[in-house]
C-alpha cells in the first residue's frame, strides 16, 4: 500500500500540493482547521480562499514573470489555474477571478477525490514520523508556530499584510467615475472597461492625503514591529513615505481619459477592480490599510465617486509569519533537521497567490515522488518555479531574507547577443528559455 502524504493547510499551496500528489496516485490527508478554528482574515472554511486581492496579476506569459508562472502551472496541470480559468473576470490583461466560486470549485474537487481525506482537527505540533508538508501560510496557528520555532531553533520572521476594502458597485457615483482599463488594455470591451476610475484634482488629492495621515490606525501589540512587505504596503504607510508616493503608485493618473472631462487630466486616480462575476463588488486597487473601520469609511468617502459608497468589507491587517528558508530548507524543500517535513507556500518566504500555489505544486510533486521511490529535482533555475525555489532554498541572503514575488531578477541572466536588448526582447528571451526548460523538466518525469 502506498504511504500517505499529510498536508497541513488547505490554502493555495496546500490545495495545489494535494492535487499534484493525488494526481500521481499518492493518497493524501489534508488537514484544515477552518472553520472550526478561525483566523483573522478568512471568512469561510473553503479551500484556497482568497483573503486579499482577487487578482493573480498579469497573465502575459511572454513578457511578465508572473504570467510565465501562470503558464508553468497550467502546463503542470495545477488546480489553482484550472479554477482561475473557470471563474475568470475581465481585468484588462490581468487574471482576476470571482473569489467565492473559485474556492468553492477547488474545495469540491478535492473533497470528492477518492484519494483525499480531509481532517478538520488542528495540528499543533510538527510530527516526528511520516511524510508531511506544512503549508499553513501567513496565519499559522500559535501552537504550530511555537513548534516550528522549537524545531528550527530560530525565531520566525514576521511582517504585516494588509487587506483592501471592497465596495458595492451600485453605490459608486458613475456621473463622476468611469470604466476604463489603463491604456485601454485588453482584447474585448469587457477587458478594456474592467476598472472603475475615480479622478482627483490636486486639492482633492491633498485633502485625501491629509485625512489619511490623520486617521486612527491599528495599534500593534507589545513586542510587534511593522516590517511591511513593500509589495503590499498599507496605503497610509505609502503616504507617510512622501505626499506624492501614491501618485506614482496605485493612484498614478497615466493611461486614462476621463470622459466626463476629456480635456482635463486628473492629478490622481483611484482605481477599483471588479471582484465578482456579477459585477456587484469592486475592490479598491492597492488600498490595503491599517486604518480603523470608522476612519476607513470617512476617509474613503472623500474619494470623488465614492462619497456615498457602501462597503461589503473594510480593510484589515494581520501578522504574516515565514521561516528563514535559505538556512532551514534543502533543495527538495525539506527541513534539513527533519527531512520528513517539507514547507510550501507563503510560509517559505514567497509572496503572492500564484507564487504560494507554485511552491505547493513543487512540494506536492517532490513528496509524492519520494513516496513512490523516486527523486524529483527542482525545475531548472531558468524557469519561474525553479528561480523561486532556488531563491528560498539558498540563493537569498539569509541575513536579510524577505518575502519575494517572482521577477526576472531571480533568473540567470540572458547572454547578450548583438548588443543590448530592449526590455521587451529580453523578457521574451527569458520566457522562451523558461518554457523550453520547463517542458523538458515535465517530460523527464514521464
């Protein structure tokens, strides 16, 4: 009888790991404590629940590193990308999904699989026997986190992750706002109008910044520090770094024309992205926040077009823990001191839904291969998955290790041929090379 693989956590990484393992014929026990043990950010007990944005970011697999990662996960039969395709929403070149049906479909597929057993008991200690994957993500329960710290002999690192608010679409004033994707990006009219834009003149922008800076914020508990990940900064923290920071970030006014005032260029623009298939919910792009709930309502209603907005969900903030993977994990994602245990997902120090799921995909395949008596190496470093796993298992400087999104800076450089490449040509060269290498890696597994 084939040995069972135990996976703790049914988020993006755990769900993907389970799917890959059972697809290879290895039985899985998927341990998920929700909804019996709640977390700050989750609303349901569904697997692969999206707790922040509903976007997997760019789907361009020729000139974007995260789009390449999408391509690799599709090629490997990933369940996360299968569900994303089924529940895709218009997003102007990005891969955004209807979050509830997305997670419900993954939950249904795994619960119905004959090789999957779901355990709803909380796992509080790292096991000493059996093959395990720890994919508990940034909201690892306190007891298990303590066990991880005891086993690794080091304190887990931590930063704070913030959640953006969601607005009911019918409360947005469309006599002020308009629908348009930046630079009209997209192949269909739905894609080209996937975002709602709220314009600000300079006076409105300055008043908005003042209100945000003065608003009541969440107070950290004693002993906690605010070491934010730069890719998910609370909006008010960006404002604190300089009054113009937001105008060069999520509120940049480029690539947009206000049809209500076509001759006047906005000083800044707040974008909202569709959050469900019905188009009834929109999230405020890049507006993760640690403002208190009452302050959020008053501050966000300063935004032109949102003066009468109703919120389906306000923003929030939570602690996000991850291990110092470069010192703790080997090249097969195993804990060096206890090689029966692998780690996967955001707890390893990757950042983002797709990055987390891709590390689950690799951990699931590697663990299943080991159970089946085979050794599965990581994909080549020229691939998106290979670059990520190399970063967390040795390439990164352990002294300054921080969460990382996939990006071409993690890839081996492309050799210059015939002079300096333009950026688009270089990115295409990266993705062409990666696709060939990833295809060969998949073919080598039979």
